[in-house]
């Protein structure tokens, strides 16, 4: 599983990145968490508001920081892992 945090590198983006890493640790799912600041790549996803969260190429959140628990649910849903 690949999880991307899209944004300019601002504090909100950093907070989302840390929450995503913590959510991966909590689920135990094998996932790579990356930061993407390349505006061309962000626009290619159709994202107009950052920070944004992408799981396996699918944009799952834009313009806000979902809670760690929300991210855990997103990961589990996409990985098929039981809650």
C-alpha cells in the first residue's frame, strides 16, 4: 500500500504526514508513506486544496486533516483488514 500526503510542506501537511504514519503503525499494514510537494503531481490528481491524502492512487481527503482514527479506518477499508 502506498499513502501520499500532498501539499506544499506547510505545518498542516506535516501534521497529516505524521498522522498517516501513526495510523499505519496502528494498523500494522505494510505501507509506504510519502510526502509529495510537486505541484504538477498534485494538480494531476485533481487536488485543488491541500493538504490531501491519497491511498493507492485514490484521493481520499482534501483540504483538511482527517483524524488518525479516520485514517486508520481508510487504511483498513482499502486493505481489507478487520477493525
